[in-house]
C-alpha cells in the first residue's frame, strides 16, 4: 500500500491495522527515564495523603503535578 493510499484509508476511517507493525510501534517522546528525588518526610506524608484522597499512587500524583506545572510554564512563554 502506498503512503497516500494509507493516508486516505485512515482519513476515511478504514481499518488500517493490518498494515501496521504494532510490535515495533512506539510513541515519540514517551521513553521512560528514571529519576530519583529526595523529599523531606513531611512532603512524602502530604503526597501520600493527597494520593490516597484521590485514589492514585504517590508516583501518579507527582507526575500529574509536575506535568501541570510544565504545561503552565510552556503556556507562559
């Protein structure tokens, strides 16, 4: 299938999954990098309380809050 045929099929809502190699598919800028951050005990306790209130993990709340700050920073300039 040529690229323009693939694009047309996608735009028309056709099932294009047979033309994809999903074993090798990846999302750009989504590679995981591990970072270690030391927090004072009181911060960890507050994070845990808020995470429990929201029903999510400590790691999830940290990611959400940092993502929000980065979005705001990006929007400001």
